[in-house]
C-alpha cells in the first residue's frame, strides 16, 4: 500500500523513545512484523493501527495463513508482556480470567491471575470455545478489568486482545455472538500469499525462525504516547456528519437487517483518527474513513441474506454504502 505524503511532524508526533516521531515508530513496528508476514502490508498496517486506536483485533481466515504469526510478531515488536491462550471446547472462564485458591498457611484465598493479565493477549481460535468462555472476555475487552468472585482487578495498560478464528463453516466452531463481535474494533482477512512471497516462506523455513529473530522496536510508553496523540487528532464537524450519514444509510439499506450502532460510529471515528496520525496528519480526511470502513463496520452488521454474510458480500455492501453517501453533500449540509 502506498502511503500519502506526510506533513511536517507536529507537537503531537513527539514523545516516543529515541526522539522518534509517531510515524517513525509506526514504520518501525510495521517493518518488524513484515519480516514474518510478507506480501500483506495493508493488513499489517491495519493491525498496528488497531493497537494504536486502543482497540481489539479479530483475524478471521482459514488455518495456516499466518493469523497467529501476525499476533506473535506484533507482541514481539513491542517490549511489553504477551500471553497466548489456545481456546478449546473444554476451556472454562476461570482458565482465562484466573481463579482464587485457598492458601492453608494464611487461611485466606489468594487470587492467581489468568493469561488475560498481559498487555497483548493472543486468543488463538477463539470460536473453538463455548459461548460461556467467550463471554469471559467481554468485561476485559470493554472495561479493561476483570471481576472474579466480587473483586475487580485492573488489567495492564496498554491492553489488546488479538483473537483469531476459523470460518464458521469449519467443524467444531461456535459462531461469536454480535455482542462479542462488537468488542473488536477491526476484523481482518489475510488471504493466501502470492507465489513469490510463498517461495520466500519456503526458503526461510516458515515463520518460527523469523519470529525467533524479532527484537522489540517500541516500548509500552511509545504505544501509550501514540494512543494519547490519536485521541487528539482533529475530526471536523463535517467529517462527523459524514460518519453519521454512513450509519443512517446502513440502517435503511435494503441488504442490511442490522445496521451500524452508535458504538460502531464511534469506533470508525476512533480508528480513522489513529490511521490519520500514523500517516503523519493531525486531522482526519474522508479517505481515512473509506480505507477503514470495511474492517471496522463489516463485522458489526447483519445482512438479510444470512447472519453475517460472506466477506465478499459484506465488502460489496460496504462499498455500496460508501458510494451512496456523498462526502460533498455532507459537507454542504454541514456548512
């Protein structure tokens, strides 16, 4: 993907380690991940954008295309804690959040944190675990905290859940409910690599050796600085009107039975701010919204033809929405 020209760094670009700008840290993390995930630069950039936007990421695709490798490479690129959860059909909620254990020496219960207590939590094959265990992630993803036996424990900051799932038609999977899907800021599809990239994968013996050689290029403070800067990126009233018009159009579209919620509109604005920042701007433009729309709102809508529709159907409906809602008309109505 070709990046637009960057404007001169503003004060919001400062605050990262080594005197680097936000854009420079972003490029360093992307380049690090691309040592493992080759030929899919757009998806890698979207994944890092999701992290900077303080969101959670769902990667959906067939087994073996690098979903887990992308999550592990992102965690390895930032010097913060990372934990992996392999979801299975017999997993309990306490296996995710933690459990209180009776300590005989003190005659008290001691809380032992689960793998959710990390900066980046890689949930592998999240749709292979039953809904009861999936729901254990809801509070953590929305409120950045976990409540166990009436006691609330704060999760580390920054915090991101990066989950992978196989397509629903595969045996042994449980479709994620809408309430769970809505917690993910973005949903990505990686797809198959082109022949040249697959040849390179064979020559390097796969991703395991490449992952072992990755060194962190950013710190948790870098991520927090980028998150703070992203929240202050300017989104004009006309751009906000454009977002509202998109949401309203989705709610009356003949192919959509459940359109964008207000939370989806907020999510699209949050992601667009991060995308603009990471491309060297301190303001959002319509192209930022268009670049992210399918990844941010596609999994939040229900199509009339099916519960969620194939990725091609969803992409076509989102493209139709973007074509029907004119940015120019929005700007005129807000003038």
